[in-house]
């Protein structure tokens, strides 16, 4: 059985080959309170609804509010952070089925 994953919302079909689809659940689980503050939903509910964008994930894990919007990093910055933080092996997705 594989490790539980938390989905990442896909921004654009053109990036499907290089964009992560999920991260380990254990990576986001400690940040449930920030997810609730940002989205007023549990991580489980957010997962059921498709997850978070990589920018929203950045804010959640780093304890930042989504508002004002200037707090949110660009997609490129958030994606680079995620890959640095978890390493390529733990960021799931990008490979074609």
C-alpha cells in the first residue's frame, strides 16, 4: 500500500508533464490549523475537493494567510520551494500513465 497523498490542483494542461500531482499527507498534516484559517475547511475536505494549488500549499505550510494576495508567491516560486523542500522523489506526479 502506498503512502497517503494530498493532491495539488493542476494549473494548466500544458504543464502536466512537469507539475506535481500530490505530496505526502504527512507534509501538510501538521498545518491543518493554517488550512482552516485560510480556507475554513479541513485538509480532508480540501483533499476531497481537489487539494490546494502549489501557491496555497506554500502559504499553508509556511503559516501565512492568503490575504492580502501579495502574501502569495508566484507559481514558479512556490513550485521551486516545494521541490527544494521535499526533493524530487517525494513530489508525486508529472509522469505520464
